[in-house]
C-alpha cells in the first residue's frame, strides 16, 4: 500500500507544494492551521484539482498533469473524513450508511446486514432512526467513520478528526480511532495541528509549513531530533537562540550570550539552537560555579499552570540588541513539587541559575 | 357569479409556477458555478423582471411573441397558433415576472448549502445526480419551497404584463386581476368587491404558508428566507 503525492497549486496568497510518500500505517501531516493540510487531502480525494503534479495510489494514477489524467472523486475510492463529518442532515443514520453502499451493493438484504454489522462495531445500535442533528459529536464522528468504512476505501484521509470535540471526549475517541486504524488494511493520512495527537497516533510524520511539505520521517525523530527550527516549533519546542560554531561540539548562543556544549552531529549551516522548556533545570547558586552549560538568568515572571510551574527568564548575558524579541526570553517548566523543593533550598527570588544537558540541546537550521 | 377568472388565474399561476420552479432552480444551480463576471451579468438580467414595471415586461413580451414578430410569426406559421391574446399568453407574462423570485430564493438556499456534503457524497462514490436530488435539494428544501410559494403568489397577482399580452376577454383571457379592473371601470362596484375579497383570501393563505415555512426553517437553524427574494 503506497500513496505518492507530488503536487503544486497556486492559491494566490501562497503556493501549495507538497511531495511525500506514505507506505501503509498511519502517516501524519502536521502543520499550523491554514498551511495547506486540508487542501492536500482534498487534492488527493479529487475535490480540488492541483495545477500540476502527480498523485498515485498503488500504481493507480489519480492525477497526472502531464498525461492529462484526473480521475473523478467517485473513481478514486478514497475515504475522506471531513472536519465537520459531513453527514447528510436530511437522512437518518441508517440512510447515511446506506448511501455509502449504494454505488456498489445492489442487494438490499446484503446491504442491510452489512450496515447492521458496522453499526455494532461502531457502537451505533439504536441510533438508526436518528438524524445527524440529534447525535452528539462523538456519535456523529462514529457514524461518519462507519460510513467511510462501508464504502471500502483504499486509503483513509482524516482531516482534523478531533477538532470539533471537547477535551474529555477527544481522549475517548482517540483511543477508539487508534483501534480502528490498526484494523484498517490501507494507508491512512492523519492531518492535525496537534503534535500530541500526531505523536500518539502516527508512525511517520510530514511537517507542512506555508504550503510546502518536508520529507516524511518517523514520528520519534521529529520529537527527539528535529532538524529545522520550523519542525522544532511544531514539535513543541519553545526556546531558541541564534547560534554559531564555537569549537568542537560547542556553539555560541548569541541571543543568550552563552557558550553551550551539545552532543551528536550538528546539521551543516545551522543557525539556531533550541531547548525544550522541560529540559531546563534550576541549579543552586552555590553549585553553579564552573558547571558546564549553566548560566544565570533574571526571573521575569513565575506562572502557576494547572499541573506545573512556568518560569520566564532572561539570560543575564543577553546584551545583543539585534536578538529576535522572542529569543531573549527562556521559558522553563517543571513540576510544582520540584519548584517548591528548589525554593526551600534557594532564597534569591530575583535570579536563577539554569542548567541544560548537552544531549537536550538541539542544533537547528 | 362567473368563476371563470378564478379558474383561469389559478391555472395560469400553477403552470407558470411549475415552469419557474424548474428553470429557477437550474438557473440558480448552474449560474453559481460560472465565472464571477458572467455570473454578475446574468444575475442582473434574470433579476430585472422583479424591478421593472410589469408594463415594460409586457412590452418586451409583445416585441418577441407578437404575431408579426419573429418568434410569434414562426409559431403562427408552423403551429397555426397565436401566442398573444389567448388564455395561455398569461402564462408567459406570469412566468417572466415570477421567475426572479424563484431564482433568487433558490440561489440563496444553495449558497447556504454546506458544500462539504456534496464533496463527501462524491468521495463515497455517489453520482452527481444523486447528490443533487437526494442531498442538495432536501437540504435546501424549505428555501426552495418558500421561493415556489412566492413565485406562485406573484404569478397569481400578475396584472400589467398580462393585460398587455392577453388583454381582457370575458370567459377567455379574463383573470382575477384584469376582472377587478374591468368591473371597476364599468362601475360594477359590488362584483369588483367580491373579486377583491377572493384575491385577498388567496394571498393571505399564501403568505401564511410562507410564514410557516420560515418558522420551520428558523427552528431547524438555517438561514431565513427573505420575502423580497433578495439576499
């Protein structure tokens, strides 16, 4: 099972330029809203026509601008789950499901038993006579998924499937969806702006930014070793500084005014370093002297979050007037217990020494 | 009391509403897909009968359908039928005048239709014909029904263009509106008043139906149909 996409579409405000290949399993497309994720799915489904390029599924050409091939959506056998689920509002649940069987199942008895089977599987029993407007968000999603499964698609395209649900329901449905995705034999494309969803549900991920996609990489790699700053931002990293080489495995972080040690290979022509908020540790001032990757910061604010403490810091060495505004501050996050414990031993509210492990410093282009 | 005008008015209004129902819907559906410039021009042309005085519409109809004019002459020669001054001439007048109401209301209904429903139908392998009749039309049903009722009401009340193209011949081309005028002109106040009452009752019923449709539409959380037919 393999889906090949290489398309270009000029949309005036930006150019959609995606190229990726998805082989079996679940491939995530991660990007901020408006970056062209949904549009890519619509091009694959045949709802939108790209200006040029090629879309292919298991050797079947969906679209090829050179050979002037452009299959109708009806011919592509693609299951697209819309953000709003797109259930037919004037039809009952049963009729909605029946609509998916209409194109290929003419036998009424067989159709009915297929629907009954899928209703049981998707926990929809008893809802057959309801209209979509009378269903909860979770039920609507299950009907939409059941409808797609009935149409026997060769590839599954999920467009932000959880965006219309509240937090509590999201978790429950995510677990259900994970189970269903395992059973689905074809490839799945999962579009989301949420890195957590992508991390939990996908095997591989393709980051999209401003209409262009980066190569597909294993999900773990995106979160543990992003290469570009854009990828790091999407993976949730919040602290950046411009950086230049300063000897072997050392960089000078110019926005913070410190030299730091890192591990592993740095990409060529790197420009930034990034450190996740959770990987910044407070150090007692008496232990800080001479310790590597340790420097002193001014405390700007201490914010109490739901389960953690967020400390906004300004490196004392930061004097570069050209520093990007967002880079001047460092955001450190830790559990409330850890912070309380630290405050018991250290009584200097104005400043804070922080330490970063060299393996946690990401060198980025 | 001779009920012929009521019968004639109703059949003219019904036939022209049926014509306008289909042409209005298809115009609304296909014009929405056109290039914005073409769409703008067609939109103006198709809505003009709504704002032009009916006598101007009658003038245009006579210019096209009159027995010495191209279309009228051709029909006369081939089918040996006159298109003006017959009972069915009123259909042309009523259809042209009522068309914009159907067209604009249907267009409003189609514009508020969630296009992703059609897309999801396509990806499920459903034909475009199925999507139009089973998904799009039912979803827009109330707006389209309201448009049809308004078009019927307008067709029933048509006077200006009808009097020019069909005239007033008792028992042949007389409609309620032309009869009221004729009776008034000939000082038959009492009978004119009876026809006025008939007309008011029919119009009130029609408006009642529109209101009921609007109420149901509002209850189902969709956009409200505008009486003017404008968006």
